[in-house]
């Protein structure tokens, strides 16, 4: 018995020595999954050189082994064999190994299972190579699909032609079509194209020359396409045997180039529109552009102005002197600097001027003046966009008369008017209402609590219920109650109001009048009606006046981004030597010019609408469409800066708004984020739509230079205020954006950290 046990122990020892010396990765374990022996290759593959494993549990050494593998080990201990060709093995240090294995039981002399033999192999290198090749093929396939590039091959010995699936798709032939050199020529209708193909093939056969052709073909379905074909010759024993190459469908680029030419002609037509005057000067102040609008507006012909005259010919000397002093003060802080020349400054200025026609007559106009910089950021002249505001001035005069009459009517009838933003709980009172309630001093912003505290105690319940009912039913019925004035006097007032609701049918604002009826109780209906009519007219005239004034801002400012974008694309185009890249840039020219043309046409139509005194048109707008249009318009600077722009409109993607304003808002805020990008990181811009407290909110966030709000916060949205030394900084974009948002009843706020980024939050009405 002792002799038999010794033989078994000796046999197992021999097995262990054999396993340890085996050149492959193999290990021997007992029924408790404890190591009896392991080969050197096993220890090396699993990086166990610093660990003693004999006598230790397999699961202690590999704690990352899951329950599924443990179950398989149990099955093998019961006689099963587990073989796997490849599987991922995630190590406890986070690394990934690809392995194959063969796990089977080993048996004692008595036939019992003594444990497991595990044979494995590390195939990580091979698997990573396979995955890399798979990814490369996938990327290559996707690239070919996007760029519409196909491959082809001509066997010159067998005269056999082979096409890839994309070449089949370009020619619009079925999969069973068998191409030949002769049949391939039938896709080219003009003889010149066929001859150029045959000549290129002949030279390839005889001289080994490359093939490089731009051709127009007619597909099997009768569609016209432009293609670019490039091929190289394969030599065997110095004899051309094959030609292989690629064919790309460049139809889109060719069509874009044609559209670009058409768009250029259209842009010229827009430039010479008679709706506005567009005048530019060179660096010496000599007029070099004078469009038809300027001819009609000022009475001079372009021929007598361009190359000869300066803008001083149609400006008043005293106004020009004031402008020079203002610019001197703005840029130097000193209005008596003899060395100052405003032509050297990066000016963007909008103000009202008096213009002098050729016949000597004058008219008021709103002029936006922008400095034109060359590629080095130096002034190369100015461009001025002028709008005749004669009608606007008439409207303003009429509005002033109406306002004066309104104030007089309020004083005579002891009336004041007010408006209350229910959502933000902000109330605004007219001067006469403050006076009516015996207040003298600097006016302040009020809330409902301020008014309610003045209500007589015996009337508070009735007043509170009345306002709650008005909000609930969205109708305000007249109410008369007593009030304690700021000086303690008791008065009786009558309140008349209208309730304004949002799209969800929620009351968001009240607008009304308050009349002191202490001395008389009879409401003066005729006077109230006259007052309401006057107020409506005043609001309408004020709104139209503001919109017309904004038009010049929008036209001048929004032209700059597309024009700068075109300049960026042109600079990239000039620097590129690659035909495919240049054709791709042509496609972007097409998109930008289409957007520019659409913007100008829309603005001109909007101007006609404003002048004809029609109601402002609101429409349902898709935020995704606005973002896409903005990206297309700014494609040049996006491409140049590498900016990454994303939009998240899950909470809401549609809004009823003024399209011109919304496009201008997106263009200004995204354009600013790119313009003031940080030099050490890629610009990242995120636009998010949210709904909070029933209000639509859009957030623009970037990782740019940021703004020191402690230093500049009070003038962040001021006109002509700039905070960075950038050649395109004009200080009008944020002013214009804020004006547009507030004109639609919304608000815009900003948070920023220097060298971290800026976030603008827009709350819509």
C-alpha cells in the first residue's frame, strides 16, 4: 500500500515537472481549483512572475473571474471539456486580454477526477490587429460612401474591367451589368470625352502614364453627372499589365460652382438695390462704391462720385466735426488730440445724420459706418449703410405729440397708466400715476406687494379676490377701491385693465389705467376711450419706429458675418492645392451665399412691411433649422477655427417668434463665441432649450475667453462697447441682440469667467 502511494506521488511529481517545462501556457489544478503546477509560458502570459501560485486558489489569483466561468469549471470537474477559440478576459488592473482555452479534467489511477488541466494562449496581438483592420475597412467604406468614391481596375492582358459597387451606383447600372472598355465609352455622349479616355488608356499601355480625367457622363437612367477619374499603371517585368484607380462623383461640386456664379450675379443685383444706400471708401477716404440706392437717395451718379469725391460732399460740416470729436473722445479719451485720425480706428458706429442731396435739399438718415480691415487688421476704408428715415422722423414727431397729448389728458382727468409682469412680479407706473398717489422723488421699480400695501384695509379682500379672478378668467373687470397714498392721504381710485396671456393660455401680464375718482364717481368714458386709443397709437408708432431703426443695425451687422465667412472660405480656397478640397469649399460658398441672399431679401421685405405700417408677422420656427442655417452661414469661420457646435432641443424645438430676430440672435451669439475663442483650446459651443416655470429658455454656452463682469458687467449690452482686442470687435452685436429680445418681451442675462467661458440665458415672453 505504501509502495503504491509512493508511485502515485512520484507520477504526479513527474507530471508537474513536465507541465512546468512545457513551452505552451498550461496549468494543472486539483479538484479545489488549487494550483499543482504551471508552465513558464502560463506565468509569463498572465504576468505572474512576481507571484508564487502553486498551492494557491485559481480564483484568488484571478479574482476577476466571473460566476459564468466558475460554473464551466464545475462542469469540467464533472467530466466535461470546455474549448473556446477566442474570448475577452478583463484583468483586475483594467487591461484586456484576448485568449483561447482548452479546459478538461485529469484523472487519477483509480479513475476519479483529480482536477483540471488548463491550456490557454494569449492572442491579444492578433485580435487587436484584426479589430484594427476591421475598423480601417469600415472607415474606408464610410469615407468612400460619403465622398462618393469608387474603385476600378482594367486587366490589360485579359481586357477585363472590374468596378466597385460605388462605380456601379455612379453609373446607375444594375449589379448584373458587366462593364467593358467599349461599353464604358457609351456613357459619354460627346466624342471629345471618348477620345480623351481612349488616348489616356493608350498612353497608359505604351508609356505607363497615369490617368487623370474630368468628364461628364450620362447614366444608364439618363441622368447627367460629372466625374473625376484617376488611375495608375501596374507593371509586371516592366510591362504594363493592369490599370487601377478611383472614380469620384463631383456632380454636387460642379453644380455648386454654377450656382456660385448665379449667386454672385444675384448678390450684385442686391447690392444695387434702391431700398438702401451702400457707399464705401478706400483708405484715403475716396468713394469706391456707390450703389443705385445711393444714386436715388442723394441725386448723384456713381460715375461722378467713384474715384473723385469724398463723403464730405453729402454730409454737413458741423455734424462731421461733432462726429470726429466723438470718435476722438471714444478712442483716446481726449477731444483735443491734434494727431488723431478717425480713419485709422476700427470704427463701428450707428447714428442719425443730416444728408445733403445734389440739389441742395436735405433729409434725415440713419447711417451705420463700419471700418473695413485688410488681412493684417489695418483699416482699408469704410462701408456705410444708409436708410432714409424721413418717415420715421415724421412718426417720431407724431408720437411725441401723441405722448404730450396723452400726458395732458392724464393730468386733466387725474389718470395714470401701469403695467404688471405677473410672472416676474414687476410693475411699471407712469409719471402721472406716481404723482396721482402723492409720490415725489426718484421713481423705482414696484411689485404687487407695494401696491397692495397701499390698499385700504377694508378693501384688501375684495381687491385680492378681484385680481386673482382676473388672472384665472383672463379678464379684468373695472374695480373702484380706496387707497392710502405715499403721504398718507385717503383717495378713491378706479382701475381699468386688460389681461395678456401666453400661448398656453396663462395670464402673464396686465396693462391698465388708474384714475383718481375721489372728487367724482362718474367715469369719463369718452376720455378713457380717447386715452386708450392714444395709448394704442403711441405703442404702435413706438414699436414701428424701433423696428425700422433696428433694421439698419440688422442689415449692416448681419452682413458682416457672412461676408467675413466668405473671406475665410476664400482664404482657405487660395491656400489649398487639392482639387477635391477646393471643390468642397465651392460647395460651402454656395451655402453661405444662398443664406446671405435669403437674409438680404428677407430684410428688404421686412423693411417694406414696416414702412407700410402692417402688423409684425410671427411664425412657428424650428430651432434646429435656425441652428443649421447659422452653421451654414458661419461655415467658413467654423472650418477655420475648428469650432464644435451642438444643440439640445429635447425640451422644446419650436417657438413662435420673429424669424429675422431669432436668426440674428443665433448669428450674433454663436459668432461672438467663435470670434472670442480661447487660443489654447478648440471652441465648444452648446445651445440648450429648456422650459422653466412655464417659460421657454435658450442657453448659449461656450469655452471662450470669458468676460470680466465685475469690470464690464454694467456695460455688457451697451452700444459700441467692446471687451477684447479683436479686429472684428464692434460692440453692437450684444446691444442689438438685447434690443431684439426685449422688443419681443423677453430678457437676456449673462454669466462669465475669464479664460473659462461665457453663458447667455434668454427668457422668452
